């Protein structure tokens, strides 16, 4: 199958030859018109699930999903019943957002027990829950992707809620990924725009990963892994104007790029190729919404908005580094850092569990950053070479704004649904580096003395000026 300029077998073979990468657990990707009709054959031939009395657990949430004027889940069930018994497992009641928390995963696992295979029909959250359940039960697993909403369908990790904190957790690969173009065309436009906006991080997150590796804060960086999605960047930007109209060719291109983005995370063993500062900002906004008992916009939509801010912060950091910034970095004392982390997240959870979970990760990062200082003087002498790599990975923030605008994606936090107020946006930007162990441009900006709520407010103001100026 070759759709969206993507042949899975060729990519898988090339990645398998790279001994530095983890093996791909995903065995089959079907992308194109009508591939949903092959779902039962996929479960049989690719997953070795026997015919006859075998039961397949069909996982979904209760929100409607269209396929040729019918419900995707209903059609998937009919296709599977050609060979198997089907047990439908529905998450949530349709009135609230489904979360990948311990209670939901435990419930779905129990209701799926005894099935010889799982099929998830739905969003990234439904797919992530399915990965956790498949890992717990040790059964074959296929995903029917119902929109271009995120890049997490094709990796072996799930974004789970741990003590109120969003954590990317190793679960399992899906064995097969089924992406029917007709399903994508019928999906709500905002869901497809969300996946496009999520891919805007392709122009910021790899720079974070390279930076972390250069500074000794990550042991691994792979240009070939980054290239899986980043090499499609120009085509992605060209597809932007056709996204809002639901153009099938553009939707297939974005679907293929999301799949490659997910594969890059799986083979690297980390989300770093596609997830940097911009994703932590999105996670914090989601955590704040959950703490307040309110809804939050789609993850990818938030990532797109935050990516523009990350690109602008990268510009500031590169200026500071070109002026000898590596020779004047500050490192927080552990007690001071702990106080900052606890204060930043105290409002999310009166019990303190959320703040404690964040400190648990940040403390390890701080220890490694302290140890890394000894190599910075030598690194400073070679900085121009690294700056050239970083500038090649990044693009101008104005290009990101233009792409998001032409795709019909929000450009401001205030345009999210529901809107995110200026105070929450400043807090999420200024605090994003405090929530997890991985090093990003925000960590370096803080060490350079150019990142706090006032600097975050300045970046937001610069973003606004860019948006207004580019529309003139």
C-alpha cells in the first residue's frame, strides 16, 4: 500500500537495518480508500487470531464517527463478525471527555478479559487506552484511526494520567493500523486540523532533542529518525490550505506523516523526535482544565499554538548562545528548584500529589544538568557548528503561523475551545520545563536567565504581533 507518498514495508525495512534503533512492533499499515473492509482479514492474516468462536473486543468511546453515512464502529463490528464474535466495550457516556486514567484502563481491561484480540475505533485517547489494555492482556491489537488527530497511533506508548500528571508511558505497539481515507474525509474538520497542528511540532521538537543530546542531557539522537517526518515538512506546509476543505489527497499525506512521526518515537524509544517544549505546554493546559473540572481543546490544536511560542523562544535562545551564553549559565540549588516546582503546581491539586510527581522527574533532570556543566566550556568553542544544525531543524515562526492559518487552525490560546486565559497561558509556558525529566529549550532559556512569567508574557506579545502583522 502506497498512499500519501508512504510505503510502510519500505520504511520498516530501512529502519530494521539500523542497529541503533528499536525494532518496530507495528506489523501492518493500511492507508487508502475502503481499507476498513479488510479489518477482519488483518486480524486473521497479520495477527494470527483464529476464526470461529474467537472473540474480539471492539473498543470505542460513545461519540459518533461517520463512515459513508454510517457509524464507523458499527461497520467495523459488521466486518469483524464475518469471522469472529464481537464484544463491544464502550468508554464514557458521550457527555464528558474520556481520560486515559487508571480507573478507565482497569474498567476496559476487565470488560475485555477473555477476548483473543482487541480492536480500538477512535481517537488518540481511545487508541492509547487500547494499547494499555492490550499490554495488560497480552493479546493482538489493531487500531482503526478515525481522524488525523494525533501522531500517537503508530508508536508503542500511551499518554496516561499518573497522579493528575500527563505521562508518556511505555505500553505496546498496535499490531496493525487501519486508516480509511473515507473515514478521514467524514471526520470533523477540527479533528483533522488537530493532527496537522500537532505536526507543526516537527519544526521545533527535533531541535529540543538535538540540544539535549549536545548538552549531555540525552544519550541518543538520530538524524535518520528525525528525517522520517521532518523530510516531509515542505509537503506538509503545502498541504495546509487543503486541510480545512477535507481534501482526500492532503488528508492522506497528513495521515502518512503522522504515522511516520509515531514510528519515529517508537523506534527511538522516546517521544523526543516529535515532542518538545510545545507538548509540555499543551499537557499543562490540559492538567489545569482537569483540575478545574472543565473541558480542554484537542491536544494537537494546543500543540500548534504552543509551537509558535517555542519557535520564538528558540530565536531568543540562539541569540543568547551566540553571545557566549553557554559560559554564563545558572544552575538552581535543589532546595530552590523544589520550591519552584511545588509552587508552580500547587494550584492543580490540594493534596500535593501532582506537584510531587512533577518534582520526582525534575529532580533527576536537575542532577544531570548539574553534572553536565563541566563540559560546557568545551562545547562553547564548537557552538557555531551546533547552531547550524539547529537552524536547519527550525523554521521561521512566521511560516508556522501561515501554515496554521491556512489550515484553519487556531493561532492564539484565546482561540482554543474553551478559550485559555492569558494567565493560564503564561503559567503553562513559564512552567512547562518543570513537569518532566526531559530537557527542552525552555530549560536552557531558564538557565540563561531569559525564562519566567514575564518573559513568557513577552513571547505571547511577540506572537500576537506576528499574527496581526502577517494578516495585514
